[in-house]
C-alpha cells in the first residue's frame, strides 16, 4: 500500500509500506479523506518540530512518519475484543494518544498528557495519508448517516474550536470576537453560532476569508488594518466590546485588538501557535480584570459533541472545503498550493483511496 510520509523539511514521499495487522483491541481502517493542516505545513517547511527525530516515549517511533491527523475512514476489520464497530462503518478518528498515567491525564486533561502523541505525527505507519491503518478502538467515532466522509475529515479542526469555546466562560447570548478567519477561526465561528452566541464579530485581513466567515455565521466583519477597528468592535457590542475573544491568528496586532476592544471582565482565549513571542499588556488585563487563557487541541468528548452537532445540522462545514485532490497530487496541489495561496484556499482534502 502507499503512504505519504515525512522524511525531513520539504521532503514528503509516497512510500510503499506494508499493510498493518489488526490487534485484538484495534480497528483496521481505509482512510478516505484527509485534510492538510497548518501544523502539517509548518512541519513540511521547517520541521521536524513536533515530529520526533528520536524515538517517541509513547510510540517509540521517529522519522519517517506518515502524516494525516484530520481524516475520515471506512472500517475494514475489527479486533476480536470489539463488537460495537463493524466492517463498512464510516468513522472519524480522534488522533491523540495518551499514557493515561501522568498528572494531567489523571486530572482529566489528557490533551496535555506528559508524553502525548498524535496519529499523523508520531508513528511510521499510522496516519491518515496511508491507504490502510490500525488505531485503538477508543479513538474511533462512528459518523451518522447525515455526515459525509468529506465532512468527517473536518471534525478534528472543528473539535479544536469546540474545545476552545468549552474551555472559556462563554454563555449563550454572549458577544464574541474571532481574530483570524483561517481554518480554525472559521471553525470557531460555526461553533459559536451552533452554541447560540449573540453577535459574532470577525477580524480578518483577507477579503475572501471575510466573505467565507459571513457565509459560515459571522454577523459583523472587521478589517484589522482600519484605524478605527477598536472603536468599531466596541460599537457593535453595545459600546463595551465582546465578552469573549478567541484568537486564532497569533499575531501581535490581533492580541492588541483583543485586549483593547473587549469589555471589562472579558476572557481572551489563545488557540494560535505563535511564530514569535508576543508582548502581553498586563496593565490592560489588570485594569479591565480581563483573563488570558490557553486552550490545547481537544479531548474525546469534544469529538463526540461535534459529531452530534454536525449530525443534527447545527454545524454545516462543507463550505470550508476548497478542493479535493488525489493522493498522488498531495504535495503539488495540496501542500505547495496552500503555501502559495493562503487567501483563497482554506481546507484541501486528499482523497486517499485510489477508487
């Protein structure tokens, strides 16, 4: 079988590898559609960053690794201990692997596990860009009939957004500011809408992404380059500003906007991975009794709740899909295209199977 594997910076190869064997508590899958994530792009350009150069303490794996952590799949085989999943089931895969013994795991924060690993980054064969993989049963989530395999590949980034909102003090009816309308920011917009936000204000430089933000649920759009952007944001939200800010951009101007445009007592949630260390105006936090918190990926409960929301139609993310390409074109029309055209491309899905 074939797998798209990371060998080093700007070195992705379609390798022929052996088909995996299904263990007693595992599920064997044919990945169907896999999304290319911003983290994948960072690894491709300047990695390895989170991809292990030395054997990973949980998986024992190192470069080369099979990429792909946002994907849907069809079940082809189940282990002898599994009775609730059957061949032919369509599923999504929660990619995180935990040791279940460290302090964070015991406290209910397995996403912060001391030795956490991820399918698609920390294993040589297990990744969504392989034509066949095996994963633990606990990582497999059935898709309802109303969620397509293409949409199933979007569950992981939407779960990141869901966890961010869940981690915040957001309450139904709250006004919110979303900084950045890339894939995660667009997912945040949909989650806020599904959970009953009041005004959803989006700050984004790209005209195309502002348009898509509107389509997916934003009620107000801002160009952060406008000189009066802080005043406009406050005006939209009853003159006080939003109660919640979710920063999916990770740039200094966005953080400054979040601090200056939010209301007294607001919470600013950082979802972004920053390229450069930001300057945090602690005086603004103090004077406004504001809170600045971090949020890391997701937990399995987020996955289940996103699938339920998508199955009921509360979240309809198909507009995020910019293109679907075959596995053979993953590098040229996927990775390289996303790097070259960040404005018009949002989520490129790779059709992993040849059929």
